[in-house]
C-alpha cells in the first residue's frame, strides 16, 4: 500500500491489516502497526512497505499523535467458538493496553475504533462491553457501537461484528448510526449455493443462504477450518479456495501469500483470514469519519439497563447510556451470488469429513433444508468412489 491520505492512523492488534487496508482506501495514511504474530507480521511487511511494525503492544510506551487509533483486540476469550473466559482472559484482557495508551491526552488520537465479536455483548451478561464502556467514560470519551453484518458491504459472508467508535471531541453517533436500510428481507427459499460448517451438525449449524457463515480463526475441532459450500445445480460440496476466502474479507486474492503455500502455511493463512476484519467495513467507517457531510443529527434512544445483554447498537457519554433502534445493515451493497462470486476451484469435502457431519446431523435434532442431507449422501458416495473406497484426509 502507498499511503496517500492526509488523515493518519495507527493499528494495534493489526492482524493482516484488514482495518488498515480499509482505512487507506478511505484516505488514511498508516503510521504504525503493532502485531505479535510472526506470520501476520510477514503479511503486514509485504502489504504495508515502509510502515514501522512493532510486536508486543505491552512494550509500547506511548503513541505518536494521529487522527485515529484502530484495534481489533483479541477475541479468543470472548468468542462463542473460543475459551469464553471473558474480558479478564489473558488475550482479550489486552484491551486494557489500548486504554493505557490513550490515557495521555497529549498523544491520544482524535478517534478510537475498536472491533470484536458480537458474542461479547451476551457473554457473562455483557461484562466485556460494560468494561470497555466504563473505561472509555472514565477516560472522557463519548462512545457508540453498532453490530454490523459484512453482507451489507458487498461480500457473501454472514459476519456480525461489533464496531465501536469513540472520541473526546467528536460525536461518534452520526458516523455509525447515520444510515440504515432496516432489516434485510427474509432469505429466499431457493438459492444457487449454501454455506455451512462441516465441523458442526449435532447441536448447531453455521448456515448461510447464498453466502458462507462467518470465517473463523478456530473451530470446534481445534484448528482453523474453512466452511463448506453446497452448490445446488450440480450437488457438489466443497471448501472454498483460500484466495476466495481472502476476497470474502475484502482483500485482493493472495493477500496472505507471504506466509507460504505448503499445507502448514495454508492452515495458518486460514486462521489469519478468519481473524481479520472485513476491509469494506473499515472503509465505510473511515469515509464517514473523514466526511463532514456524514454528520447527521441523531436523536436519543431508550435508557440502557445495566447488567443485561447489550442491544445491537448503543451510545454513551458521562454515564448516560442509550440504545438505538438501527439494524445490522447500514447499507445494502450489491454483490454477486455466492456461486458467481467464487473465482477459484475449491476442494471437494472429503469422504471422512462428509461422513462425520452426516453422523452428527442424524444423531442430533436439527432440522435441515430439504435436499441438503440427500446431497451430502450423494457426495459421500461420490468421494468414496473417486478415492477407490479409501478415506481421504480430514479436508
């Protein structure tokens, strides 16, 4: 990336630069990246040449003054698929390093942008969001957050994430709540392709119509794994290529190629992509922050009760907290169907993985879309025949 904007930003817990790539498309110039993971650092070095990269956020004494500090702080302790240790966990608790760095008003940024999983609003009655909101208020920030779905930003991925914006001098409500299309129409009964997680099936099913469910950095089998896609027209069941997964997060294909191409590197790339922020979400926030025309008057909502799960959107300042009635879809960006979106040949889901899913599905009580399990049965027989009745590897 070649920074060209007049606005400046710093990225903490930068991962592979999803927020920063989106912000640069909105006109920001990245001044510093902080990321501990070596593989992610290799991606950042390749994609943000010339930008200083630091490792451990705990070793940062202070920040240079910039317009915006961005941080997709660790979600491992807050994720439904993670350890659910809560905001006090060793990973997600690192959010306090952000508050340490912005406590100095002389070097603090004008804007603070945080991102994390929406499950943090429900885990332990929303204790994580309570902690974040309380610390921001103690530091003199007005804050607002909104859960947004990546499908609103032109990619076929059902990904719901908390986007929080805070400032000591600006009103973040007009940025996050200024546009809303309302709830999306009900999913159609028929679609060209469906995404699901083959690692589930008994008590839960990550399922998406004409999209993939949330790309994840981990899974119930303990490793990062791609979702599967059922293509209706030919009955094929396959996992998408990593390049299409990168595109589902808004990156160009091969964004993470610096990590390598062997099997171990590919697993690492899936983890990095699953932990990333959808770049077009960050671009939307960046453009709204940069545009004075984005400022709209937002009315008050309803008083927010404490000690309960948090709503889809809310704001707070000096102890006053209000919920706002908006949806997870600030806009409705047009994107191709899932089948049309895919540009690279995926890998057929193995017989072993297919059979494992079928066994869990039939042992559980979930209800499935008509024709889905029959398609998986046919795919399983096809994979056995193609492999000469041998059992392929896990994927």
